[in-house]
C-alpha cells in the first residue's frame, strides 16, 4: 500500500476496471498503478467481481466520448480510469471518481458472495 493511501476513505483506496471484449470473447482487467499498469485476461469473471466487491463498491458504467485535450499530470489510478472511460475529469481519489460516475448514471452492482 502506498504511504498516502492511509488517508483515503475506507473501501476507496484503489480502483481498477474490467470489461468484456466482444471481439475476442474474453474478460479483461485493467489495473493501473504507480509502477505501471497491468492488462490481463480473466477466466472466471464471477470470482473477479467477488474479489473486487470485497475491496469496495463495484460500479457498472458506460464509456464516454469526451474529447480529452489535456495531459494527465498525476498518473494515479483514478486519472487512468478516467482516461480509459473517455471522461475529461480531474479526480484524484477513488471516492471522487465513484461520486462522479454515480452522477453520470453509473449503477452499483450488488453481489452475493454465496454464488461462488
């Protein structure tokens, strides 16, 4: 855990994205970090959602097409997720990204861990 993460809201210390690639018929997870980013395929999407749900809320959102003209100065997880989603926002904490996505119509996925 980064030193600064202890000041972040519980359940909102890191964010990553996952989605379905219809062309290749596979699930992908995008996990940005200070030391780089990880993009990998996932074989069990139900387990992936369950693991994500243990760490905090999981949102279902559409991608946006905002033209992004400014560089991302702080390459933290939230700015990389905004760029991936096509959002021209400057949010620097996962909690603020969560709130911004909720305002734009994202819905929270309620997950039952007993299904796995």
